[in-house]
């Protein structure tokens, strides 16, 4: 038993060492011209200011929730679980916050260095940016593992029964989810409010190009890419792995008579090996001068997946001794690859959907919107078929494994397969904002020539990787969902969720409605937060006419600060809704109804997130395709219509969609942590 | 036993008599100038041509499905039920078609007469139009009742056990649903394709006003209002009452030990009295010269509801002898009133949501779309709270009635309460296209002065009633849904739908996805069908330049014909999807999974339809509010953005939204009719 736990601690520590080495390597790179340093510095300061304020708010909320948890357990038959759950909750929140902060700090230090490296060599620019992303990926997954394995070890040390422990650490997942919700909401609102604000006043009112240094909102916009994609998605996947680990361990407890403690620790060990595979994958990312950056990134991804598959084989053999589950894991790995292709099909301009949207732009704004929305709706089809196939087949494999109740464990192992490459995927994701920022820094500091081409190429690859990660995140959330339900039902001792029970049905209806209402609030928050920055930019232009003439520097940090405050204010209402509704329903309609709420809320959330992510991505790329000179090119009527679609898609794909991923998992971990209250 | 059945046949026959008298009364009204007669004649011909072609297509599909039903039952353990189900199916299809045809035929004869009457008196214009709508309302509800009561009587005559019969006539509801699906889809696609086509080429390319007689698509546009709102919604509510009657009867069978045959026939008798109440309500609709037409219509509605409540009281006392169910019925009546207010709040310009959309139009197309979409999402909140309250409270009442298993019957009676005023609501609905057409005829035949004002006032009221009916239709569908599930579960002898069974969960996921995919196809169909009419209008303008100079008459009927063919072609794919997916899932994953599919499909469908209807209505009225001179008025930038929103909203609210109401009920009746195949 010590060995698996040891591995689950050792490999993450190793991975942290590699991450530290990447940090060292990045920090010793050249930072470019003094102009570039200045811009990068402004972004760094803005990001730090945002993180500072955001985590203060989140910290406050977390403390309140932790106290609430402690108090709430007082009214159950397990009052002692109160402090345990509250403690695990605080630890989960803190680890999520720490990994977010580390990842972001490195990202905002890699962006300028990647741009500076682009002057020397394409490969170095790519490597700096990707390793900057890998710091996030490795840190997040490592901390998630260390936290859970550590808690497990500590409880063991204090003499708790191994099979009792997973229930005691469910608070960890809830803490991670809550921080993720606010991180993704706050970051998502911030990034789009800054983007919309910068565009509306800068591009449209003042008529200056994107990333123009005269625009007071331009730094806020660059900061936004970091806080949304990097910190937000990082927290999202931190909680995915945490929640899924805990869920799988609880399931392992149910199979204790069959597998013993191995079944409980199996998920941790697999994740540890996945981390190793990701490190190797990251190290393999390099490219020659004229390579497509995507092929370098894809190579690393396939190496990671391949190594993870090999590790799966041996770990399964050693720990479970039942090779059926190896195949379940393979289904997970295959599913993650299929999701990559579905996302590409619906959001890349070389395929039918994006072309269709671009064509529809010729007849105006309305037809662009209608077609894009129809494409988003359509994209749920293949997504659901894939999820259904993965769930049914992994369940079938598990049922045929000869293990009683092995079906569910089959789906759990498939989820582990899907998440095996999480660290690598996260590296790809954070790579996005780093190169996006790098390109922005190059533009703002007046660079030109070959280096700009390199950064534009990387930026375009970054857009693709950001889209892929969203597909991956929603796929893994869907697959993990069923596992988390079963963990919850295990906790509340329910075997059946009868949708024909009127309370369950009504709760299910409310769960689906929660997704719609939450999306409404998230979308609207962007508009409200954008107002504040728009007014600020207008004020600066008016009071300091020198800015537009290029004689005076705009006050970037003021714009950053105002956007920060606007975004944080707007994240509260949807966040509270997401927590309050399931708690109220659980308390009034009971544990079975609560299960109905989370299950149907999850189903609706998966579909809505898919719709929003893919419609948003497709609109974005339809615009880019027209800008490449098709259908009349820039400033043609078709382009104007496409810009409308892109603007509509922004809060869809960068605020509401990603926040829904987190909402889905929050529903599961929240009910898991509060299970004792609902019975 | 004879008395209740007798009443269920007698009252509808009486109602048909009243409808016939209305027809006579309308036909003896003045038709106006020869110019008006000509325009009205063109609309009549166009509508007849559409109906002709549409019902041929639907007839063909129905025969194929009927044969399929017959054959499918051959493989079950109840082969004899094959011809019974197929027969009931054909009867349901035929009745639905007949009531659609009668309603439409009168609607297209009332429009011109209402306009002609407007020259004399406001009250007569209102009365002609409303009675024209009432013909639809009374015919549809009467035929639905006569069909079911008649089938019941016939089976009794041939010696079948009373409690056996409801299961034998489930095919009737399926037939009605299938016709409704295609009628609503075909009509919804037609009306919006014609609308978009007429606007795009007429208003935008040629620069001529709406309803200008030089536009070859203008008659197609006026025909569209009839085939979408009148025939489509008529078929929708025909099936609502049919399906709900059958569902409630099956539930009555389950309570047979307690209520005897009274419980089975109770729904039919209630519906019969609701029909009487509606007749009285219709007769009370009159207005003085300067009245608001809505207050006259609302008065009739409240009289109908009041009388229905009184009838409920006595029928419940006489037939059930348990007054708890009276209160359940009152909940239904109250729910229908609440739905009217929710719809008004979200779609009328005097309230916050529409104003918000109008405000957002000032910052452009994209913000208009984002805000409208957020409003639509938000509107699901109150809707779901109302449905949840109605379901839980009526169930609670039923459970406390002292009748074993009475909870479900409580929700059934609440649904009956909601549908008691169905005939009146349908009259209000059909009133919409009649006055819309009336106003169009006045415009096209060059009328002016006071009469135009009268028709514009009526037209505006018609827009409100159309929106209200959609809210009512979705509310009643939601309430009836739970009842229909229980009827299905009764048929397949299942008490529990365990969402935690992986097959059920996957089927539920597929059910939700079906709603998204169906919406995608329905929305897209409008664009595709619009292409054909756009090309035809362009062709006519090009080949006959005299048209634009007003020297040559455009070929209206050609445009009608092309739109008809386009719309009918496009309705096939979503229609087939709606039938094929549940059949495949039922056959492969079984009866319990099928229940998961229809229940979660229904939940998602309710939310999606609410979103689409309300967003569409709100966009529409935001545009109208700006056109009234607010925020810059017509042709201001805000107005252009609002037009984009309105155009996006058109397929939402007139094609996809209403088709989803039908889809929800089709899922239930289809599974009910095919239940024997899934066990």
C-alpha cells in the first residue's frame, strides 16, 4: 500500500522539479528591447493586480463557505465531519489558488521572452512559450495529486481506515470547484469585457487598430487573455482532476472487497504516470524553421497519449490484475482524441460549418447569427454520440470484467484515460495566451519583420489549442459526471434516481433551468463590466487629447483596475446562484431529487457549453477566414456581418461556455460535500 | 355511464353548430371593394394551394407510418393491436387535418371581410375577425373530443371492457401529433421563408415598403401568416387536447377501483364543459369605438375561465365526489393566467426586458443579439418556477385527496384546468393572422384613412394574442408532459425510471441532444427555403421590369408555389429525425431508457422553446418600440441593429419554438403508441 501512495507523491514532486527547471530556463532567456520589457511589465502588473484582488474576494468567499460547511454539519448525524470537510475544503481552495497564481506568474513572464526569442529562432520562441504553458500544466496536476494523496496519507497516519478516507476528503474537490467557478467566471468576464471595451472604443469609435498602444484598454485586453484562458481554465482542470480522483477513489472503496486498497489508489497512480508521460511529451516539442507549430504540438500530444497507454497497461496489470480495465482506459484516450477532431471540424475554416457561416455573412448580420447558432446547436450531435458511445462501451467492458459492479468502475477508468494527458493539454492551453500576449507585445513595442510573422504563426496555433482544450474540458467533464453521480449516490446510500418521482422530475427541471439562467447572467455580466471600461477609455481620450496624438501615455493601470473591479462585481450573482439553487433544492426536496438536479443539470450543461463553445469558435474563425481575403475581405459587408458574429460569440465561448464546464463539476462536488445534509 | 359519454359527444356537436352559425354569419358580411376581393382571393388561392400540397405530403407520410405501425405490432405479443392502433392513428391524422383545413378556410374568408367591416365599425371588424378565429377554436376542440369519445363509444358497442379502451386509442394521439409536427414545421418554415424572402428582396434590394403590391412575394407572405399561426398552432393544440385526454383517461383506468368509469370519462366531460364556457366567452367579445381591443379579448378570456371554474366545481362533485380535485383544477386555471403574464412581461415593450434590448441596440447589432439572447435564457426562470409550483402543488393536493395514487391524477386534473379554455385561446390565436391579413389587404388594395387605423390597432392586438398563445401552448405542454409519462409507464408496466441506470442516462442525454439538433435543422430550413423564393422574386423583377413600374402584375401564385415546395422539402429531415431517434433508442436501449429520453427531452424542449419564443418576441417588440420613434426611430443605427434582432428572432419564435412544443408531445404520444415494441 505504501508503494502506490509513494508513487502518487513522488512523481508529482518530480514534475514540480521539472516545472522549476522550466521556470529557471525561461527566466534566463532574453527579455528583448526596453520597449518590449515595458509592455510586458505592464501586463505583468495588471495580471498581478487582478489576481491579487480576485483571490482576496475568492478567499473571503471560501472562508465564509468553509465556516458554513462546518456549521451545517453540526445539524447532521455526523457533526465531527464538519471540521474535516471544512479543512479539506480550505486546502482544496488554497491549492487551486496557488496553482493558478504560479501558472499565471510564469505565463506573464514567458510572453515577452517568447517574443524576444522569435528574433533569434522559431524553435526557441515556440519552446519558451510552450514550456511556460507546461509550468502551469505540471504545477496544477501535481498540486492536485499531492493534495489528495497527502490528505490520504495524513488520515492514514492518524489511524483512519483506508476505506473511510475518500469520504473525508470530498471537501477538497468542492473547494477546488468553488475557486474554479469564480476564477473562470471572474476571468471570463474580465477578458471579454476588456476585449469588447477595447474594440468598441478603440477600433470603432477612435478608429485605431487592435493592440494599438494609444488605446488605454489595450493592456487590460492583454491581461484578459491570461486571467481567462490561463488562470480560469487552469482552475477548471485542477478541479477536474481533483474531483475525478476523489470520485474514482470512492468507487474504489465500493469495490474494496474485490480489489482491496489497490482499487482506491489506482486512480492516483495512473494520474502520476500520466504526469510523467506529459513531461516526456513536453520535452519532445520542437520545430524547425518552417514547420507548422501545430504539428510539433500534436507530436507531443500523441507521444503523451502513447506513453500513457503503455503506463496504463502495466499499472492495470500490477494493481488490478484485470485487463478489461486497460481497455476501458483506452476508450478514454480514444475519446479525448475524437473530441479534438470534433472541435476542429466545427471551428476550423477548412471545414463545412465555418465556411457556411462565412457564406451566410454575405446576406447580412442576421443570417450570420442564425447560421452560427444553428452550427453550434448541430455540434451537440456528434459530441453526444461520442460521449454516449464512450459511456456505454466502457460500462459494458467493466460489466464483463468479472468484477461485481465493475461497470461503473469501467466508466471511471475511461475518465482516467481521458484525463491522463491533462497536464499536456493544459500546457497547450496556456501556450495560447502566452503567444497571444507575445504577438501583442511585439505589436505594441513597434517591432516588425520576420519576428512578427513568427509570432503571428504561433498566435494562430494558440487559437487552435485554446479551442481544443475547451472541447477536451467539456468531454472530460461529461465522462467524469457519471462517476461523480455514483460517488454521490454512494454517499447518500441511494441506488435509484427515479425521474418519475415528481420531486425528482421538478428538481431535474430546475437543474436544467439553472444552466439557462446561469448562462444568461454570465453573458450579461460581460456587457455590464464592459460599460465601466468603455466609459473609462472615453474619459481618458477626452481629458487627455495628447493620447490620440501619441504624445501622452494612456493610464493603462487605471483601465486594468476598473475592469478588474467591474468583473469581480459581476461574478458574484451567477456564482451565488450556482451554489444556492442546489443547496435549496437539496434541503427542501431531498437527496434523490438533488441527484435529479445534478444529473439533468449536467446533461443540459454539456449541451449548452458545447453549443456556446463551438458557435463562438466558428464565428471567430469565419471572421478570420473572411479577413484572409475571402468573400470580399476586410471591411466588406460580409466582414462587418462576421464581426457581429464574432462579438456575439465572445461571451459565449470565453465566458459562459467555460464557466458551464465548471458549473457541471461544482454541482457534483458540492452535493458530494453536502451529502450528509440532504439525507 | 351513458350520460357522461353522451355529454362528451353532445356539447361538441353543439359547438360545431355554433361554429357553423359563425361561418354563415361571416359569409354574409360584405367583402369590400373589388380590389380587396382580388387580394383576398389571391391569399385564399395561395393558402388552398399550400394546404393541398402539404396535406398530400402529410397524408402520404401518415399512410406509410400507419402501415409501419401495423407491421411493427406483428412482432410483439399483441399483434391484434396493430390494426387498432393503425386505425386510431389514421383517424387522429385525418381529424387533425380536417380541423386544420376548416379553420384555415374560414380564416382566409374572414380577413378581407374584417377589413371591409372596419369601414363601418370597429366592433364589427373585431367581431368578424374574432369569430373567424373562433371557428377554428371550436372546430378543433370539438373534433378532438368527438374523435376520442366516438372511438370509446364504438369500442364499447363492440363489447370491449371500458378499462381496456384507452390503450386502444393511443394511436389517435400519435396520429394527431405527427400531423401537428409536420403542419407546424411546414407552416413555420413557409411563413418565415416567405417573410424573409419578401423583406430581403423587397425592402432591402428593391427599396419598396412592406406589403407593397409590386412585390411578387407579398401574397406568399400573407399566406404564410395563415399556414404558420393558424394551421400550425391549430394542429398543435388539437393534439394537446387529444393527447392529454387520452393520457388522463389511462390514468383514470389506473384509478378504476376507486372512481369506476367516472374517473375515465371525467376528462372528456370537463373538456365538453370547457367548450361551452368558451362559446359564451366568444359571444361576450365586443367593443365600443375607442376601446382597446385587448381589453375586449381579455374580458372574454376571464369569462371563459370563470365559467370553466364553475363547471369544474359541479362536474367534480358529481363525477368524482372528491373536492380536492376541484382545487387541482383551479391550479391549472391559475397557471394558465400566470403564463399569460410571464409572456407579456418578457415580450411587451412596456416592461424591462424589451427596453433593455432596445437600449442595447444603440451599441450595435452584436449587443442587441447578446441582450436578446440573455433575456430569452432568463425567461426560463419564471417559467420553470411556475411549472414546478403547479406540478408540486397539484400533486400534493391529489396525494391528500384520500385517493390511493391520487397525486398523479391531481396533476392530470390541473392540466385539464389549464386546457379548459383551449377553444377560446385558439380563437385568440387565429384572430392574429386574420387581422394581420386584413391589414395587409387594406394596404395592398390602396385603402387609407380611419379604416387603416382600425386594422392597425387590431393587428397590434393580434401580435399580442399570438405571443400569448405560444406561452399557453408551452405551459400546457409542460403540465401535460408528466401525465403523458405516467400513461406511458402504465403501458409498459414500469414504476421507476432510474436515471442512474447508464442506459437511461445515455438515452436522456440523447433526448436533450435531439432537441438541440431538431432546433438546428428547423432554423436552418428557413434559410434554405428562403433561398428559393429570393431567387424567384429576383427573376420576376429582372424578366418583367414592368412590375417595379407598377405597369405589370407580378406572378403571385408562382412565388407561393415555389415557397410551398421549398418549405415542404425542408420539413422532412427534422420531422424524420424526431420520429427516428426515439424509435431507435427505444428498440436498442429498451422501455425504461425510452422514458429517460422523453422525460429529459421534454425538460430540454420546454426550456429551449421558452428561450426561442420569448427571445423572438422580445426582439420583435424591441424593433417595434424603436419604430414608434424611440432611441432615434426608424432607420437610425439602433433601428438597424433591432431589425437584425427581429430577423434572428423570426425562425426562433415562428419555426423552431412552436415546432418544439409539438416535438415534446410527439415524443410522448409516439412512445405511447409504440410502447408494446419497447418492452
